[in-house]
């Protein structure tokens, strides 16, 4: 139904983003999202490491 297979679709989406947010704000937004994802992944990793010792003690 809604496919993004063609390059023209991607170009249209990029054009809309640039018009809405401005070319200057897009790199800053991308950096913020990347930092947020990095923090989120590290928190998930820390949570997984905390659970491992608990499961080993039950054996």
C-alpha cells in the first residue's frame, strides 16, 4: 500500500523534512537522536548485566 521502494519517494520525504525543520536543524536533530539511542542501548546493556548474576545465584 505505502511503499518507499523508489528513490523519488525518499527524495520527497527528505524535501518535506528540510522544508519543515530547516536545513540547519536537521543535523542537530540527528545528533540528538543518535545520542539518545546510544544512551538507551547502554542502559539496556547495563540492565542485562545486572540480571545475569541474579539468575546464576538461583542454581
